[in-house]
C-alpha cells in the first residue's frame, strides 16, 4: 500500500499541470460545499445568539390567543385568574429554573410623556422587587423598585436607557416627573442589562424579530397598575433557566402549571420559545443552502468524470509499463490496486485542497458580508472521505481496464 | 527435467480463419541448459517464447514446468510462477523510465512482498553481479543501451528464477554491448542458471550450448 501511494504521488507530480487540472473539478466542488456549510453554520450560530441574547437564558411566559400574543388593549380575557403565591412557588421549584418573577405588561402606545415628548414603541411593565434580579437588569443611576414602593403605592418609575434617551435626550431623568396615562410618576432610577447585547441586524426579518427587545421600557410598581389601567390584569411570568438548552423545558413546564388555573378555552399561557424560533429561522436559511449544496455536488460529479477520463489516458499511456509488470509477476489485483490508489490519491488531494480553498472562501464571504463563519471539522473530514469515494467510484473502470490488459499485447504497445 | 513441452499447438482464430502458428512442438529443457532458438520473423518463435514464459497458453498439448501442468493453473498461479520461477529479458529492456536502476531491479521483489530494506539490499547485490553497482541511482535515460540491458538482466535474476527467458537480448544493442551481454549470459550459465534465448542472429545463437531452429511453426535441431 505504501508502495502504491509512493507510485501514485510520483505519477501525480510528474504531470503537475495535468494532475492539477484533473483535481480542479473536485477542488471546486468540495470548496463550494465547505464554503456553504461554514457560512450556514456561522449564520445559524449568529441567529441563535441574537435570539437567545447574551446568554441570560430568560423564558417569558405570557398569554397567547391562536398562536399570537394576547394584547390587553383588546379587552381583558375571561377566566384568567391572578397568579397566586402558591403557584409562584410551584414555578420556582421547576427543575433547572433559577428564578421567577411575575409582572404585568402593556405596549406603551403613546401613553408615556415627559413634557411634550412621548415615548413611541416599547412597553410598560408593572413589577415586583424581584424582577430586576431575575431579568438580569442592573440599576445604573438612582435606585430600583422596592417592596416598600409596592406597599406604599408610590408613584415611581424606572426607565431603561432607550426610554431615558427618548424622553430626556441625555439629561439625567432621576427625580424628574413623567406622565403615564395622565398620572404623574417620579423617575427614581435607570436600568441597563447586566450583559451588553447587540443583536446583529441585517434584514427586515431580523429587525422584526428583535425590535420588541429594543423598543424601550418603563417599569412601575405592579400595585400601581390599577391606577393607570383600572384592573388587576392577567400577568406574565419570566423564568430564568440554568442553561440555554433547558429554556424550552422550563418554559413548557411553567405554561402547564399556569394553564391549570386558566378556564378560558381560547386564551392560554405559552412560553415565548426563542430556541424554537431560532430553529425555524435556521431551517429557512438551511433549506436554501441545501439546494446550493446539491448544485455543488454536480461539480463533484463532473470532477469525478474528469478523473476517470485522465485515468483512462494514464492507463493507455502506461500500457507497456502495465504489460511489463504483469509479465514479471504482478497479479491482476495488484495492478488494479495501483491504479485505484492513484485515482484515490488524486481525488483525496483534490478534496484536501478543496477544503482549504473552501475555508478561505468562507473567510472571504464572512469578511465581505460581515456574517460569521464556523469551521466544521466533521464537514471537512466528510468532504475528504467523500472525495476518496469519488476516486474509488470513478477509478474503478480505468483500473479494471489496466488490470485486464493482456501482457503480450501491452508489451507490444508503442 | 525443468521444462517439458509435448505436442504443443497454437492456433489463432477459429474455423476457416484459423491460423496455425505452432505445430506439434516437442521440446525439453534440463536444469543448467543454455539454449538458443533461431528463426526468421513470423516463424512463431515469439509465440513459443510467450508459451514457455506462461504469458500465453497453448491451444493443444501439455506443458510441464518443473513437473507442474501449466494448463491447470489459474491466472494468479501463473503470475506467481512468472514472479518466482522465470526471469524475463526483453529486446527493448522495458525498464520504468521514472524509476532508478535500483528501483527497477527491486520491482519484482515488491510483488513478492519483500520489505523495503531487504529489497534494496538484494537489488544492490544483483546490480553488483552485472557490474553496475555504481549506477544504482541512475535512471534509464542516463544509462547506455548495454547498461540498460544489464539492469534488466539484474531484474530478471532478482527472485532467483529457475530459468531466464531472453527475447532478442542483443537486438537493440551495438556490437560491443551485445558482446558484453553475451559474456554475462555465459557467466550466468557457468553459475548454473538455465537460459533460453530466442534470436534471428546466428552469431548470437552460437553462444548457446544447444541450438534449435523454428521455421513455419515447426521445430528442429537440438544439436550442440
């Protein structure tokens, strides 16, 4: 075998130009596949990272109707009771759940004002003192919302950075008064996410996926909710899972627990499953790219035929050599293996060069498009193995031809 | 008795188009013989050589090689027989141009499954026995015709065959080189190696101990 590989390399390097051109089909095919796979994987990782955020592993469980988030502005749903303290305890005992916080939420829709400036987009949340901790928020200036605020029904508010920027344009908002539904609230602090997270937004789809996280938020003590919205509206829950992988199961269990108390057939608690969402977007990008891989595979087929063609030429050129080898005692199988090895070495070299070219190509694409790339070791290994297989398949006919040459005829060949 | 050919016929084609090439060849070779077979071109001497060399099978007749019946052997057995028991020397040398003299000589050992160090050592010895130890790393293109043929003879000897088959071994050589090759054959014969040589040149044939003629597929002679 070692001898065969030595012979093959000798044959390949004695015809450098020809060998390179023969390998080109394989190189292009493998390079395209590797480039596509690396780009897909990079994009997928980016999608996952964008959706799941900076690893805060937060699952939001809220009311859904017919698969869409239920908006309280459309009227309050029947049969959704207030979440009891015992239910909350049940939620916090879910496996892999590290924290639970219950809150009320409305989209803001121009109900928040500071002087004549309104906050457009974003949401208002009525929270308890444990919310900031669970949501991974950090007080940047001033203070947070305390149990005392809720007990005393204080009209205080927290702003996130986007809201502070929109309403106060760089001024320090702490101590200032804002209006929510015509009720004055004193700003007591601003909050920021503990971990900086910038989603990578390239398309409109990305924008719609992330905009809700970026729209700005106003937090008030949840006990103040009836003041601005008149009712103890149904609540939502955030849960912190210990790992990203456990988000889905924590979300499912939480919604099951919450739905036990819900008597409305149409409105149910449901987790906003970011992992699921990520997978859907990934599948979309994957299906387009799978087609590209098939097209690249055609190039491999053409490359394989090229290899077969050149191997046939090689066999003809080396007819005398084959005749001599058979005459002096090489078995059929030995000759067959020699040429098969040569074809496999040729295509494997092509595959190897293809993987390198593909990775360079992926790097180039990622630099030009700003998308990340991921080097897939399994895909690279598989590509080289697959090019070996091409060598075997397309080397078979030429090798068989070589092995079955009649030594007498072959030695007479000019 | 090393080789025994009895009533060997070889016919190409079938029916009306059948061309008989060898007709009733009876021929024996003993160990240590030095035989020349002479004949004009088209006389069937190459076909006979191919049959003796187990590259071709006879249409009729029995061929025993060291007592084994060739007609009962399969392709792999014939390959092994050629590898271990026959050494071929061709008119046009048939060396691999991209390999060194040493690699050319060692080639049959590759097929015999001999390890590389041993291959090289034995090939070096074989090259020395034909007086070319200093040309081991030369490629055929860097050797003269006579040297090439001596490399080819070293290759034929490498597996210590029972018999050397030489097909016009001096046909492509000038007189001086041809003479050197003949001297080498003489020396091999003195060492006890069996040699069968076909040629159309009477001067070359004269080197052998026994001379056969073949004309129109029929053999005659056997005299000293």
